[in-house]
């Protein structure tokens, strides 16, 4: 595919930088990217529609599986939405346990990202270090919730798992070790010349552009936007926890790396604060099965940025509408801008730098054919399929599914 | 933290050489050791069960079933779990008002036939 001296290179759909499908059509002039077309939508799972056919309790486990990494952030947002509609206040202890798990999740997400990003730039030693340390966090989460991911800590009206005195000690010990390691990462980020020169000026999304494209999370904070839901609109235990918003002014992949590493240190501080001030009391309160009619929007700071959940209830035990806006969805908009003007070799790390989660993003696909668009219901679509095969000499009506 | 230096590298290498492997050996007999709160095989106590069906109602995948194999007067309740469907969230354990359901650390479910995955608890 070339015209004049331009070449279009398709990257993907088999994992272009992270192990998920996404297609990027990169038009090059020499080595420079002049045009980038982002193609997502390979992972549509119909999660929101499924939620509309199951009860609130059953939906907890579907929502938790929106994302493998930010499973707790999604679960928390969904639970908070139900609790708000039901007019229930959850116990203080539950709020603190939710915050501890949320920060542990942030730690493991950032460690994972740091490893993957270092792997993308060929710094595999760092990849090994970070993934080794991530195991420490995952061990705590497995001890606490029973699983390494999808911990199942949240329930409607509180939490299902308690942090006892032994667990507090285990977490403290692991945090001490992790803090030492994080100091090492900070040192690397500030002094390692190969890392700095590889990442500086790559995938730039300036302060103004970050606002224009609506970037969230570490991508926005790396461009100097001090936006963090935990501070802007505190929820749960964050109303009492002091949170420092980490920002950077580099506005490139290097800035995002620094922000994430410093956020790990901040997360360790938050977990320590929570463990020191862990209130006594029950873990959960009873919430009625039928949720009063109404609608609500909940914002939660997931490791990747602002996570929005919309919930509408019609008074029954099944939600009327569930909408999940994962943080990656907001960060995709600036991706074209980040890629254009850069080099082909920087494409994988630029894509990886927003910490994309493809399957979290895929909600609905609108196919614009241009001239004619057909709309089918289920029966019509089935008939269309049968006719399509009949024209080619295959009769599928006899087939039984 | 200083990670460099030949002495340190040699020490780490020696330590690693004599360290126990990070993986555990699975002999195929019995369940391997898992975390304290790991949710494995569901345990069922028919003596306290009142067959209210809350576990069946709340199960996100429809994996658990409580059925009465006896008569209306002489009840003989059994719980049937489809391990192929179960996601081991243990919502059934949480939903049970009579504490008839609990979870264990047994994770030994591997079967060669799909039908064998439906087990009586």
C-alpha cells in the first residue's frame, strides 16, 4: 500500500504492544508517522446488555470482570452506585478496606505497566524486577481475597473480607520491602540516561491537548493537569485520607513513567495511613434486593484514570441500564495526536504508555457504510444469514443448534 | 538501593542456587496448598438447609442447584454443582442464611469427561 513516497503499515490486530487486539494503520513518510488510524472494537463482550438481564448481586461478578487489572475499581463504582440509589451508608471499616484494596490494585497495576513499558523499550532487566515485586502485591491480594485478580472483596453494602491483625503485619512487611524497591525505581527514572533519552519527547500530549482530548489519569497528570477523583470528588475513605496528586510537566512517555512511579510511593503511604487508622465495626450492612427507582453517576479513580459508572434502576432487582466508561476510553482520543509526528519505532511504547485496556473500552460498535445502512432485529438478522447461505447453495435451516 | 557490584551479584547467584523452587510440585494426589482465603470446593450441609433457593437465585452462572430427592414429608436434599460453570465467587455461601454452604481449599476438580464436572456436594 503506497502512494508517492508514503507507506501504510498495519500494526495489529494481534497484540500490537500489549496482549490484546487492536489495529493501528500507520502511514509513514520515511520513518515518520504522518497519519494514524486507530481501530478498536475486536473485544466487544456485550457486558452492559448482560447486566440488564441479571440481578444486582449477579452483576457484581460481571462488573468485576470488565477489567482484569482494575477489577476492584469497577466493582467499587458499581457497589457505590447501588448503595447511593438504595440510600445506604456503608460502615467505615468497609470503606477503609475498599481503599486498601484499591491502592494495592494501583500498586500492582503500575508495577505491571512499568514492566511492560520497560519490555517495550528493551529494558528487560527492569521488567524482571518489577514483575518480581508485583508478585509481593499479588500475594497480599490472594491472601486477602483468595484470588490474584478478581478478588471479590466488594459486596453490595460493604466488603466480604476482613483485614485481621496478622494480615496488617503481613501487608506492612511487604510494603517496607516494596518501598525500598520503589526508591530504586525512582533513582532509575531520574538518573538512568538510556531510559531518559529513550522516553523523553516520545508520544507528546501537551497540557492544552490533554484538556482538548479529555485525557484522564496518569496521561493527564503527566501533562501537568492536577486531576484526581480521590482529591477532586473524594469518595468513601478518601474523604479522610490525605492524597497527594502527583503531576509532571514533561507531557510525554517519560512524564507518564515518572508519575506512575511516584504514584506507587503515594499508594504505599495511603495504605499505611489506612492500616494505622483502620476503624472497628461491622463489614457490611443489609441492602434491599429491590433498588428504588432512580439514576446515578459514580466516579472512581482507577489505576488508569477516572472510571465512570452510570446506573439506572426501575425499582426491581434488575438494573434498567448500566453504563461503564473505563479510563482507557477517554485516553484513546488523544492517541492519534500522540502517534503523529513521531517515529515508527516509538509506536509500541506510545500505545503502551496510556496503559490501554482494549476489552474494557469496547462497548458498542457503529458501522458507517456511507451510502446505505441497514438495521436488523434478531429475527431479521437470522433470516438474512439463512438467505445469504441459500444464495451460495447451502441450506442451513435444517441445522439444529 | 545498590544492586550492582560483583560481590553482590555472586552472593545473589549463590543464594538463588540453593533456594527452594518457587513452584510447587503437584503429584496428582490430593489438593496442592493454596491461600488461606482461596475459594475452592463448596461444602454443603443438608441438615441445616431449608431449601429456600437463595443460593440458586444469586449464583451469577447458575452453577448450583438444590434438589429434593426424597418426598415432601421425608426430605432428602442434595446440592449439585456444575464445576464447569462455577466461577468460585462463593456468592452462594454469602447468600445462605442458614450457613449450610461453606468453602474449602480443595481445588482438585480436573476430569476427563465433561459430564463428570457435575458433582454432588
